[in-house]
């Protein structure tokens, strides 16, 4: 049995955004560069005033400092996003998420996969139909006569298809493990990016607070914002991991049910054959002593 390269398990990835969704959904901001590449806040007119100018400039309030820092961060983020878009690249944390939803597309690859997956059930349906159409005996309504060769051929074909279905189950398990690993990798990347960005924000806030003679409120606000970013990243990572685990559980339960039904159907067919052979043996005539020439 061959499987499609695009859809090795019969499932179609529906999480890839289409053109309309991509145009209406805002892209997440690009990660800020490390603090080492950013220019440290240089002394401005306020430093000159402190150095020797008689008229002292008023010290900005914490609210003004926070608004200024947010405006600078937003300007840098927009510039980095425009640069990444012009270069045709995407930040690390903007990778496509794994497909965790069921599919209803009827593309040729999916139809072919579904037909291969139901071949065993087709054989079982034929066996059931043969038993249902077989003629029963007058004295034993519960016993029927079937074509032994045809029934045996169908059972042989069923035995040939069972390894194919087991290979199919193995492929689904490998796909589930791959998706789980991909989700975990992306969640780790999101957490690492958030931690790096939070560290940069805290460092910038500390430098600005020291330059403005102990504005501790600015540092505390930056820490709160960093904690909020970390909490949001952890929530997204947990959601990805839980979605992957739920997908694996659903696939495994479906495989267990299908394999159990296959086993029951095969056992039922074997029981019918054994019962028919036993009944045929009982109905065959047996020789007695009177049938031999010496007894006459």
C-alpha cells in the first residue's frame, strides 16, 4: 500500500492560514534585537543642564517615562517588522502551528487513503452478505450452506490485508509523535523568545532608571510587563502541548476501536467455519456392519 507524500496519514492540515485570513489577521511583532546591539540612552540636554547650566530642566514623571519607552519600543518593532517583510523572512516565533483539527476535505489523496483503510471492512461485509444469502436447512434453520472455496479465499484475503492495516496504524502513531514533537519545539521557541525579550526590556528599564536618578517605578513596570509576557507565552505553550496530547489520544482510541472490531469480525468468521465443518461432519453418512459383504 502506498501513501501520499502530502498526506501520509489521510489527514489534511487546515491550520495554514489562507490569503483572506492572512490579510485580516495582524502578524505578531518581531522580536527586539539584544540590548548589546541597541544604543544606550545617551546624555541629552538634561545632562548638559546638570553639568553646569543654571536653569535646571524638570525631571520627567514615571508616567511620562513609561509612555516614552513604549513609544520607542513600538517604533523599533515596526521598523524591524518592515525590514523582515522586505527581506521575505519571518521571525522564529511566527512559524506555522501544527494541525490539531479534523479534516473534511475530499481531495484525491484523502479519498484514496480512505478507500485503502476500508478494504478490510469491505471483505468482512462480503462475508456477512454471503452468510446472509446462504440457504438454510429445513431441519436446522440456524445452519447454512456456503461455498467453502469462496469463503476460504475471502478469509485469506482478509489475512493479507491485516498487516496493511497494522502498518497504517503505525504510520498514524508516527505522525502523532511527529506533531507532538513539533508542538513542543515551537512552544520552547516561544518561551525562549519571550524570555529574551523580557530580559532586554528589563535591562533597558534599569539603564533608564539609573540615568534618571532612581526612578524605581519604571523598573517595576517593566518587570510586571515582562511577567505578563512570560505568562502569556507559557499559556500558549501549554495550549499547544495539550492540543497535541488530545490529538494523540483521539488517534490511539480510534485505532484501538478499529483493531478490536477487526479482531471480532475475524473470530466470528472462524467460528462460522468451525460450526459449518462440524455440522457437515455430523450429516455425512457412516458405514455400519450391515454394509460390509461379510455381514450379509
